[in-house]
C-alpha cells in the first residue's frame, strides 16, 4: 500500500472512531510512515481507547526497524537498555527494559505483554499498564518507577522504590 492510501485508510478509520476536527484538519494526505508513527504516539490516548490501529495493521504496514527507531514494539521479544523516550509495547511482547543514568521514560504496556522494567542510578520511569498485561518492576536506590494500573485485569508486582496507582 502506498503512503497516500495508507494515510487515507488510517484517517478514514480515525474519523469514524471520533477523531477531533482539529486533528482531522491537520492530517496531510501523504505523511511519511515515520510521521504517522509520531502521530500515533502523540495521540496515544485516542489510539489506546479505540485499539487503533490494531496490531496486525501496524505489523503489515510499518517496517519493524522504523517501529523500533520510534520505540514501538508489537508481538516480539524485547531485551534492551532503554534510552529516554516514550515506549509503546503492544500485543504479546515479552522481555525486559533497563533504564539507568539520568534516563526519563514513559512506557505504555498493552494487551498480553509480559515485561520486566528495571531502573537504577537516577532514572525515572512512568509506566501505564492496560488490558491483560503483566508488569514486574524493580527500582534501585536513587531511581523511581511510577506505575499506573489502567485495567482491573492487569497484573503488577514490584520491588524497591516504586509507586502504584490503580485508576480503573
């Protein structure tokens, strides 16, 4: 599918789901895939609420390397030292993320993901957990992990300097 068709399909579906007038008007007809991923992350609340676009659509239309460059993961093993940024972990991902130094990260953990997040040194990590995801956190002295449970089905455990807020 070419970029124009990809933009048309994504925009039409977003409008059908209730995309606001401002975002509809600002959507160009030939935005690059990189820009579309950035738009996805900027509008992540809308995308999570509507499970839009679905994981199969993302995997079929966006190269894995481009997704990874933008810290978006779908149905895969993750084992990495994280850098500062906004992470979106979709589908049935599993593995671990480690943040250190003065990193600051926001992580959205969704669907059936099962992941461990570790913070050390002076890292600060904010994690929102949705759906049936499982999260295990460990925050060493000097670091802090803030976890926001967004589903009554998610499973969250942790050790060290972390804080849980359940907001179902």
